[in-house]
C-alpha cells in the first residue's frame, strides 16, 4: 500500500488531480467531451459507408449465386459471397472492439471433413456463421442509415444552436436578414435576433448537445446487439467450449485427487502397515527366547494398527464420508464443523436431499472452507448455512476472521471456484481486509430421484 501511495505523489499526481476534478462533474455534463462519446459517434458515422458496401456486396453476390444455381457456377459464387460476408464480419468485430470496446469472440471455424475446394464450399454453405454474417450485412444497412441521420442531425443542430451567439453576426452582415428565421410567410416573418431569443436558442442547443451522446449511445447499443448476436459465436458453440473447458477441469481435478490419495496411502497407512509387518515378524522371532520383549513389540504394533486405522478412516472420509451417504448433509456438515478449530453453527434447511453428486460437492466445498478458516482466518466463530432457492442449492460460510481472502491468483479458493464452475456452479467471495468473510457457493439443484 505504501508503494501505491508513493506513486500517487510522483509525476502522475497532476494527472490524477485533473482526472479527479473531471470526475466530480455530473455524467450529463461530461458526456459531450468524453472520448467514449466521440468514439461512438465515429462508429455511427463509419457505419453508413460500410453498411452500403456490405449491403451492395451481399445482395449482388447472393443474387448472382441464386441466379446461377441452374448451372454449377451458382454454388461457388454463393460460397464466395458467404465467405466474403464472414471476412467483413471479422472487420466489423474489430471495429466494434476498437470504437465501442465490445469484446466479441470469434465464431466457430469451418469444419471440413477433408481438404479440398468442394469440401470448403460445402462447409461454408452449411455453416450457420456464414448465414448469420449475411443476415448482418442485410440488416445493418437500413439501421446504419437511420442511426446516421439521427446522430448527425442531433449533433449538428445541438452544436449549431449552442454556438449561435458566436456566429449570429453572419446573418445581418452577409445574409441580409436579422438572424435565423423561426417563421415566415408572405406578410411577416420572425427572426431570432434579440438577446433573449439568442439566449433561449443557445440553451436549446445546450440541451441538444447534452442529449446527443446518450442518444448515440442508445443507437450503438443496437449495434452491439447486432454484432454480438450475428457475428459472434453461437450459443451452442459457446456452450460446447464451456463444456470442453469444464471437462478439462473435472479431469484435472480427478487426477489430482487420485494423486493425493495415492500419496496419502503411500506415505501414511502403507508405510505404517509395512513397519507393522516388520515389527510383528521380529516379535514372532523373539516370542520363544524373550516373551516379554515380544509382548512389548506386539503392544507397540497394536498402537501402530490403531494409528493406521485412523489414517485410513480420515482418508476414506476425504474420499466420501459414510455419514454423508447414510444421514445427509446436515449430519455430515455437523461432523466437519466439530473438527474445526473455532465454534461453528450449522443450519441446513432442505426439504429433500439433493442428488449424491451435488451433495458431495456441497460437502467438500464446506469442508475446504472450514479448513481455510482453521488455518488462515484467525476467527473466533463461524457459521454454515445451506438452503434451496428454486433450482439452485445455496451454501454460505461466514467467519469473523481477518478477511482478505481472494479467489484469484491460483489460491485454494480459485481451485474451488473452478470445481464449482465445472458443474455450472458459482463461488462468490466477499472478504474485505479486517473481515468478516462471507463465501457463497451456488450449485444447480438436482433431486435425489433424478439419479437412478
């Protein structure tokens, strides 16, 4: 923190002061001068010529391809037209990213079963991305005309009326009239030429100027929807990517759990059992010549058996506790809470048990969080609440420790968040420095009957 404060008084302090002063202005007064407003206005201006090019290209290629379908030439022409629309779509995503700050992922690539021109044409024609890019080229043109006319008129009238007191002299000096003509017919006319009318005109221009950025922003929201919906990846493709990523997380987690179990068996219970076998062998040899020493060795081996059994119980509990299978979350979480180093209040409000997989994830989530409290939180109390909200299972763990927990940066909480995300779950960490810490896990609800 000291470093950050020190930097604030360095060469950037003047910039920070200017930025802070500007931020104290209301958003409505800042908008006409913000870079975002001018970038959005530039996006609208560019949309018209780009829309014309896209529309002409799309209509020409599709019409030509459709007209030539009676011959073989129609298929490659139509495929080339769709491929061109895909290329224009990539440029439009880049333009939206640069001027609107809209991050849209690339759509799914062409899937060709084998290389070749015919396979490429078939993939282009069968790709939903190609047809969505064509639809964007057709829809974007009329919308770009509308948004261009609205934005330019508001911008021109706003700044023109706002600066009317500065160029009012132009009319009587060069136009031969008193000012802007508000009304006129064959008998009389009304000009904006006295100080009151000029002031009112400037105020009207100020209202237009302040409203223009928000109108342009509303117009570009439609562009954002068009680009995101028609030029981005489809919902199905996005879901496939998410499932592939989640599958990788599940596989890595399972592999890590298997390595942990193997390590615990090798370094714990297995090593004790080997030592126990050796001690019993020595005791057997000494049984005839020194019964007392053999009895002492058997007694020590008995203690080793108890320790090995306890380690095996702990290991089995870490895999899947029997109390969770037999009695459910309430009893299992109460057992975990009893092993925590601070008093823990457990409240489970569930009318029925969830599916075993969801129940197990909820159990291990609470177990991991309570272990973190025991090791790092320096808390004096904690609470665990579990309840159901419609189709979601909610798990919340609260403690009054020192806080500062962070789910990013590769921490244990980050790994826990990845595990929950693999089953469409969410982990939310609210842990300000100084505490308290509130960790909420949200899991999809699947009833016990659904499994079977």
